[in-house]
C-alpha cells in the first residue's frame, strides 16, 4: 500500500503559521542572496524597452536593448503588456518584478498541488504550498527566472489556472490563449486539449471539458492576435512573416543555457545549427511524448498529461533556456505525491534541478560550448537527459502494468475454470468464459495495485 507525501503531511501537520514563517524567511534569504549576487534582471529591462518602443511608435523588431544588444523575440502582444513597466522608475520596477515573481512561485506551487491532489482541504493546501514554495524557490530554473526578471512563472501559472478550473467553467482556456499570444510555446497545450477532447467526443458523442477549454483557448489566441494586428499592423506583419522564423535572434543554439534537444545536438555535433537532425529527433520524441500525454488525458490522469505536454514543449523548442524549465515544480510535486519505492528517483530529479550543474561547464561570449568534451556535454544536458529518462521510465512502467494486468487477469480466469468436466454434468454456456474475462482482468489490476 503506497502512502503519498501529501498524506504524510496531513498525518503530522505543522501549524500553518509555522509554514508561513518558514516561507517568508526563505523568500527573504533568497532576496538577500540575489542582491549579494548583483543580479542584473536583464530581461525585465528588455521588456521595459519594448514597452517604451510601443509608446514611441517605433519598430519593435528593429529595437535593441541593454548592453547585450538584445532584440524582441515575442509576438507584439507581449510588448503591449509591458507598457506599464515604463510608468515606474527602474529600481521600483525591479523590486516589483522580484516581489511579483515570488508571489507567482506560491501560485505555481498551489496550482500544481491542485492539479496533482485536487481533494486537499484548504488548510492542507495552504500549509503544503508554503512548505514547498520555501524549498523550490532555490532550484535553478526559479532562481534564474528571478535573476533575469523573466515571465516564465506567469506563463506557467496562466496555463495551470486554466487546467485546474472546475468542470464546466466558461473561463477555462482564457489563460492558455493569452499565454500563447505572448509566447507561442504554450500552444502545445492547445494541441493536447483539442486532441484529447476530440477523441473523447468521438467516444462519448458529448461536449467535454478538454474540448471546451481547447476551443476557448484557440478563440482567445486568435481574437487577441487579430486585435493586436489592428493596433500594430506593421509589427504584426513583420513578426508573423519574418521574425517568427528567425530563431537566431533568440541566441546561439549551442549555449549551455539552451536545454532543448536542439542545444544538446548542437553541442554534441560542435555546430551552431543541428538542422535536420534536430527536426527528426524533435518530431520523433515530440510525437511519442504527445501520444503519451493524450493517452494519460483519456485515462483521466490530467496531472501526467499536463506535465508530459509541458516537458515536450521544452524539449522540442529550438531554444529552451534553463529558466524556462520552471515546470520542474509541478513535476517534483507529482513525483513526490506518487512516490512509493521510487524515492531515489524523486531525489535525483530534485538534485538535477537544484544543482546548477549546467553552469559548471565553460560558458562565455567566446562560445566554448562548441568544443566540449564528453563530461561537459553530460553536465550541459542535465535537464533534457532527466526529462528523457523520466519519459522512458514512464513508458516502461505502463508496459509493466499492462503485462502484469494481463498475467494476473489470465491466472484469475484459469482459476475459475474447472480442471475436468464430468460427462454427466450439463455443459457450460458457450459464452461463459468470455463473460468472466473482464471481471478477472479487473481483479488482476486491483491485485497489482495493492502490491
């Protein structure tokens, strides 16, 4: 019998005030540590420059900002959202960005808990949220998100807000639609929603939550994009016809911070353009992973479906900087909740995201990643290797469960059949064995679950 970490938390609960105090202390220490590290919050300065360009009526995609000469890479809708950053001073903007991201850490943890364990009481939910937030704020993707003043936490919260709404909610889909209009990558969740929703509709011939959310997200994305095209026609035309396909604007593929398949292949091949090898690998891995995500959705395992989809998007994207991997937070919560004898796996995954191992290799503007040795390649691929290992482990677990269920089901069926039949006894009904087979398989699956 397995007992989840959340159940253990309820068995010996700490007072809510204690959890809040520990979380506040952790966040305060985090704030001090970032100030001592002299973080530059480079990306939030780029966001501010984008907002200023919109106010000035300039060319968004000709703009360059900060000493790093960074360009805008998001759709033009994002620049409209960044306009409020121009209304306050730079020091106040940085303070508000840090405070806002710390609040988003709490929101991300709470929504992840609702996704994984929706039956938690309000008190247990808040207590567990504060304890977990106090710890995960120190993992590398979250640290780096706040270091740069990035919007990754906001995107993840918008997606999870949609996916934790109650059945029949008319608002579900709003967050994913807006997130996709800001950063495109969350569009893979729309694919998951529509694929699972259409398959469920085909089976049940009824409107379902997956399909409703997917249609709403699609409508919100299209409406937002069209509205922005009317407000910023030149910038919209340039983005959708030119900038979208210029992946080199984002950065060099081989950089150690790029934790996508493209980055791994670029470092492995000592090139800045893995080309067709990336396309083939991304297509195969992405296809397999999305099949698993849709399968989980159809089986009612929403948490697995959502997290597999999130990590698929990170893996197949041309550029996935390490701070994009804030989806490690719901992943760790899912692993901890379902851990039985697999605690070493959960601990290893937590260590991978808390170790900062990808930064142990040489990395500087001289592009040393183009000449890495085998050990450096392994360290700089820590996130995609972890995700791939978990995906393979999930496939093997499914296969083992299916084989186990079939074996136990067959044994249960055999135990119900007579070893020999008396010639004088009445013959059994022709369809009796088949009618008992589903019950026997169900007993087999229950027996496997109890082991």
